[in-house]
C-alpha cells in the first residue's frame, strides 16, 4: 500500500480519471504528483488556523495540542475535498473503488 498525499492523488487519477493519465506522462507525471503532494501539505498547514478553535484560558498542554490536531484534521478534509475529491470522475468510473492509501499522521505543531 502506497502512502502520502502524492499516492492519494495518483490513486484518484488512476481510478477515476484514467484517460487523462497519458497527458501526465507528457508533462513528466512524477513532477506533477510531487507538486500536488507538496501543494496539499502546504495548504493544510496554511489553512489550519481557519479551523482552530480558541483554547480556553487555563487549558493544559494536552488540550492545546488536541485543538491543533482537530484543526489540522478539518483543514486536511477541506483541502483534500477541494484539490482531489471534487474533480469530476470520468464516465464509467463512478462506482470504482480507489485503492487504500495511508495518509500522513496528524502531528501537532
């Protein structure tokens, strides 16, 4: 099982947009996938504060880290929807199942 955002983008395109893949080969497909994976990571980090709830005064370190982790998960969900899952699926692929991909662990910070 592949892992990471690059693997997620690759699996989505192979499953739901297979006729578009040949154009990737002409544009050095590996570079496109690396850029997409890096772009996803950057946008998740940039948008995390949009989803972060204010930590109440007197909250301990664990509460603050939990707030950051939750914001990161919400940010990841929004970014993946916008950059990957909202792409139109090619006719005939709507019922296909994408292979499992392990996403990076959410780490506060």
